[in-house]
């Protein structure tokens, strides 16, 4: 679980309670591109199952993924600019 007060920075990850999946930043192979995703935790060669910022990879060392004030999952670059957002609709309005 990621909470709104929690930040995952740079190469940080969190592991599911079942220890099956990891969520966080990764760079495939020898790439300098960095992505936020979910991948299987228990395999020698990680199999990625979801990527947030597939079309906007990060390549700087300062990056954050967190829950924004409006409840969306967001990926921020070093300048705190939103690179990707889940954009969950607000059904209360």
C-alpha cells in the first residue's frame, strides 16, 4: 500500500504483501531511461506487467512517485513537474 504521505524516490520500490509483485522505479537492461511500473518480484529476469510513464521515460536522478492531494497516482520529475498521472475521475462533484 502506498499512502498519500509516502514518496517513492529515485530507485525506490515497494513489495506487495504477497511478495509476488514490486512497484516503483526501474530501468530495463542497460537503458538510461527510467520508468514506474509493476513487475513480478520472484523471477530472475523481471517480467514487467504494467508501466505508468511508457511514453515519457525519465532520465534524471531525481524523481518521485506518490499519491497527489486529489487521490491520483503521479510521477514527478526532478523539477516536480507531473510526467504521468492516473487521472481518476472525481465522482463526488
